[in-house]
């Protein structure tokens, strides 16, 4: 449980809610870090921009990117 409460998707702006709902469709639930970023529109947009740029660069590929994400999550103690 994070020390900062997660945003309620129903209370989010339409743009943020669309991203969170898309994550729920893809992953089964919105990504918890994005539920925290969503408290501030500029931080949320910056984080989304970073992930979009990393996806666009395509240097890792989808399979290797998933492995890296899980490895990093394990390193920081995140239950993925």
C-alpha cells in the first residue's frame, strides 16, 4: 500500500481515465504508479511521454521489454 492514496479512476479527468481504463483492459487493472502520477496532470503527462518515447524507440522489443519490467519490479520488491 503506497503512502500516497491512489486516485479514484471515476474522479479522474477524461484523458487520464482513458489511459487508466486502457491499462485495465490490457493488464487487468490500472498500473499503480499511474494511479499516483494522476494526482498531478503535468507529472502524469510527463510519465506517459517517457513511456511512449521508450515504446516508440523500440530498441528492446515487446518480449524483452516485458522481461526487463519484471526484473526491475523484482529488484525493487514490487509484486508484479
